[in-house]
């Protein structure tokens, strides 16, 4: 269905970008049926967010099907027939509330990410991609399915001001000032985990990146990615998505 005429231009753009993000996750094979989630704050509105309709595959999501909620996960658009994932927004609401820079929170259950999250030493400095991740990485221990609000303070404390969070035995999480930034961060995070597992599977001794190089990782990341994606990667991804299927804009 078309977007309602009452939707502001900024909300419309956020809806389109978030729907595109869900479609791209599906296109890259990072989705887990309907069980992960990406949320985005609606610009210029206090405590209003968009998240996926629970039960819809990521490849089906459109701008108009996204569910509008408040910081407590209450639906604000009564005409949307879909619920939201309660476990999903426990994690997201905690980070959105604590981090004004976390306009988008992206959480996935990729097999590569979960496999590395189950390794005691976590992300290793084995690749150029890992260098960018290690410059802003935190860990949070598994506490079961995220249904309890009392986990929120520990999650927020563990994440601090980092952009990448590895949820032990669970998956990957990234945040960004924009949806584009969160997506590119997740691309780097997932690539880091995939490369690490492949390197380990080779059975040979591994070469790690020296600490002196890792210390410059954050500055180098900004120089290469132009602030994690908004200026370079995201427009190219949208052009690619439009060539394949532009129905996410509906």
C-alpha cells in the first residue's frame, strides 16, 4: 500500500532507507527468517522509531509496511496489522535510549557472526576488515533470549560508546548516525567474522596485525569509508537494489 499522505518527508525517507536496508540484508543472505531486526529513529520526532513487521520476510518489507513504535515498543500506527518482535526491541530500546548517536540499530544472527561470538577470544586482528572493527568493538555476555528489561543496563554498560557489539553466543550488532552507516558497519563486521573462520579453517599458523597499526584503525577507517558509507557506498547500494527490485519504496 502507498505511504500515507500524513507521513512527513523525513519519515518517508527514513522508511524508504530502512526498507532498503532490510532488502539488502536479505540479498546478502544475512537474514534469519523473520527473527532479527533493524530499527531506525524517525528524525525530528521525540522517541518514535520504525522496525520490521514481525512475521514478514526481509525480502518482502516495504516502506509502508514498517511498524511505528515508541521507546517502550508500543505500536503507534494502529492500522498496521503486524506485531513487533518483543525480544528485538528490548535490545534496541536500551541502545536508542542511551545513545543519541544511535539513530539506527542493526542486529543480525549470521552464522559467521554467531560462530565467532562463541569463540573465547572473539574477533582476532587477522584482516584489514578486522582492523576497522577492532577500533570500536565491545562484547556482551549471553543472558538468554532478550526478553527482560533488567538486562538493559548491563547491555548499555558493556557497549559504552562503541559502534560494534558482539553479543556472545548470539550474534552481531552495529549502530550508526544513519541507516547507511549502520549497514556498512555490519558489512565490515560480517566480513571480519567470515574471513576469520576461513583463516582458522585453513589450519596454518596465523599472522596477526601488529598493535601499533591497530591503534590507528579508527582514523584510517574514517579516511577510507568517508564516515562509514553515507557518501559513497549507500547510494551505490540503492542503485543496485533499484536495478533488481525497487518495490521496497512502496
